[in-house]
C-alpha cells in the first residue's frame, strides 16, 4: 500500500483532472471533485455495497445527458474518490496516479450518463 497526505492526494487528483481530454473538460459543468478516506453508509447503500473498503469512487448527481432546461440553480453534482481504498491498490506514486486517473475517468463516465457495463466496455 502506498499512502500520501490528503493534500498530496488532492493535488494528484487536480493534476489528473487537467489531463482529461479538452472536449470532455469543456462539457463538465456544475460538478465538484472531492476526496474522502472511506465511503459513508449512504454512499454504500446507493451502490448496493456493505464493505466500505471496496468502493473507490462515486458519482452523485444528474448525469449530463439527462439535464434539460429545468436543470438550473441546483447544488453541484459530486465525484468523490475514496483515498484509503485507492491507496490499497498501489505500491508507488506512479501506480497511485494511474489509479486516481482510472477512477476519475470511470466516475466522469457516469457523469456523462454511462452505466457500469458501458464504462467497462470502454476500458474503465
């Protein structure tokens, strides 16, 4: 397991977000990115899990593809990465950066309306 401080993890997240292809970044709107150590009971319940160590990230909100003219003045959607769970899969900084990027792209896929099967078919 490779572990870093919250600040370093957040910085890595930010750096990986900047690497997202521009056409996707331009369509990201009203979305915040956060890091927490572990998922809470509500997060686990939403995805049907009981083990807090198995969830790496979660998207919460109205997917981009489902938004319409009624989607305005709403609180931001959220993508949360669970730092301690992600770190468990990594042995060094390179692996941690790669896993952060993988989870970010996976959750951004949900933001764009993709389901688990579609995201997996796309390679994430």
